[in-house]
């Protein structure tokens, strides 16, 4: 005996399409769905009470596994709490499978408990949505329809440009009635070719690049040996410069991994540094300076490479959309460019900036008082090899742009939408699946916003560093807000949170560092501790802002 037929169909097709993990939140309307997935031997169910946190946990699990992760919630506002993480997953192209329980359609808008208009509620942030009615005939059209909808949802989530989908399941009472086990649930597979251009097409594009100054810019993406190897080869050509951000997860010789640092050395008016063609791969960029610089370039061609569905013209110079697997395309392009002769000094001009960049960077660190800049200068190089790093939005992701550590396994931040709302939960989800250590580096505002992310279930391999800089420290140094009269009260909003106390509340072993010497002493303990551990790093707010302003503007 088992749960309702529609729930059995959902559980079976989740597993057959590659889902291994389901994050479920408690409720009564979704009890039949929870029962169905729990009884399926190929699905593991995690319980997370807060639906917003649950969705971000699923996002972190999808980042690490590079596989679909399902979510199950009850009816009503529970579904709406998924929206922040689902929108982030949409722009990260992560396959979250949202399964929401609902009351039968006839009870919507009838003042019955926990009823809202759920079908299409996530419509702007999902690739596919469907609404499955309640039914009791295992051989009827509704059973066939439910299976078809679930198959379509999974295929949409996993094809080409991947992303989240929404399956809304109407469930009438009684909710706990036993049903016979369904057999032979229809399963639809898809045979799709990996998009790739022909050699002749790539050769033609390579001919267009011959003798021209080419800049390749890598935004956030999953670690890829193919991509790293291809970009390493391309960086060796005299007319190619490769700029990568921390979350591009690219490690190869000849690249410029600290974008914001190297741009400080570039004379923006000097045509020697300006590209003729910029090729972008990966997701959105953190570096506002790079975006402004490339927007200012005249006669620039922008080629966007990837399985994208829209024209992301962030530099306002888009001329080509190359719809292909980016790693494979760049590998072919590297081979094709080898046949094109070039006598350019473009790469050499950028390479000459390295020594000046390193000297300036070290000087600024020496001049800096105790601050987040000083803390990151100690933290980032110390991160043990093989660690999976998660960053909060705000200041942390920007400081990470200034440092290198090629031993890091991968680096992630929710930059699809760039909200602060689920950074801790995403890290908790990632740590649940990653076999090594996961380190979250977060600010005190982001940390306070997502305290539920510290709740069980947790991996003993999760480490957290909270940079306590007096609330929203970013508002003290960005030009848009640093002179705003009501900045401290309404933007920085210092909550004076006790991060160590919060960590201990959730059974984290916690310590504090309030100086460079203390930080240097306790970091080895953080990395070596067996079990969840939290380090609160306290820096003075005003000095913190002055240090980073001085780094960039003086």
C-alpha cells in the first residue's frame, strides 16, 4: 500500500530522471508527497522546517552535485517562500524541481485554510510549470496526464539551458488513505545532441579574430577541466587576454584571476589595452569596474558563448550569440586560432602590468589598518586545498576578487540575482553533499538575515567565518551610498549580532578574533576542528570602509 497515485507518479519520475535528494518541509497537505518519496528506495529525504532556507539548501546541493534536487512543500504561502531561491536557480541555471501540494481547485478563494492561487505562482522564474488535479483512477486519463506533466517538467529542467521547474499537485482529502502500488508508470527519455559547432564554422570565427585584440571574460560557472584547459591554451596566444573572476573556477597559467586589481593598472584611455572583440562565458560578473570599462570601449564586438536563451548585452556591444557548449567551443577555437598567424603585442601589454599590480597590492596591504581587507589577506591564502568555498553577497564576494588561491576546489556565490537572503542555507546544502570541507565567508548582515541556515541537518564539515563590520559595510564604501545622510540608520542597520552566540545556539563550536594576530592564531583551529565551527572576525566599521576606499581610489 502507498500514497495517492499522483504522488507515486511524482516520486517515481523524480528518481528515474536522476533526482537522488529531496528537501521537504513539514505540512499536512504535502504529507502524501512526503510519504511517496520516503517510500522510494532511490530517494533520500531531508527535512528543513523553513521553506526559504530549504530552497536555498537545495540550491547548494545542486551546485555541488551538478544534478537535479527536488523540493516539496505544503499548500499556501509555503510555496512563495521558495521564490528567492528559485529565482536565483533560474539565473544560475540550476535544476531545482519544485513540487508543491495544493488543495483541489474548487476550494481556492473559498476562505479555506492555507489556500492561495498556486498554479503559475513562480511563472517568471521557472522553465516549465504544470497543475495536476487530484484523481483516483490509476488507468484513467488523469494518471496519463500526471505522468506526462512530470516527464515534461524533468526534461525541461535538464535540457540545454537548465533551470528550475514547478509541479503543483492538487490533493483532496482524505490525505492518508492507502492506495495500491502503481506499476509501469510512463517514463519519457530524451536523446539530444550536445550543441557544438562544426570545425568549419569555428574556423571561420577564428579567421575573424586573426590579428585582432581578443579579450575573454569568464563569469561564474561550475568547475570544468575542459574549460580551464581551453582558456589556458588561449591565454598563450599573443593577441588574447583572459580575465577570470573568483567564481569562474578556472585555474590555468597566463590568466588574470584578480580582475579588479589588474584594472587599477590599466590606463583606460590607452588603446593598447582595449579589445577589438570580447568573448564572454559563464554567468553574471561581479566586477562593476570591468563592465563600465568595456561599455566605454568604442567599436567593440561582443560575442556571447553558451546555451543561453536570451541576449545578455551587459556591455551594450553584443554582436554574436554563439549557442554551443562553451568549453567545447573554446577548445575548438584554441585549435583553430593556432592556424591563424598573429604578430600582436596585446597579451604582452597586459602581462607587463603584473609586476606593478603585485607591488601595489602588497603596498596597500601594508598600509591598511586592521580591517576586512587585512582579514581577507590572511584568510584567503590560508584556505586548505580541496575546500569548497561559499561567499555571501555584499563585501565578501568583492574582497575575494582581490586574492588568489588555486588550491580551492570551487568557489560559489549566489550571483544570479545577488541577494543576501540565503547565503548560509546555500552553504549548508552544499556542505551536506560535498565530501571535503565547506567554508562559508559571510558578513554580519547576511549572517543575521539567514540564521535558519544553521539549523539541522548539518554536515560536520561546515566551517563559517563571519566578518563583523557593523552591518551593511558595503554601503559605507560604494559611491552610490557612502555619503547618504541616513546611511547608518537605514542602510547599514547594525544589529550588533553576537555571531558566536548564534553559532553556539545551533551547536557550532565558536571563537572570536578581533586583531590580525588573533586571526592568524585561530584560523588553524577552524580548519582542523572536527565538527561545525564558526569564527567571528570583528573589524571596526569606519576603518573598514576607509581601508577599501584607499585600496581602490588612492
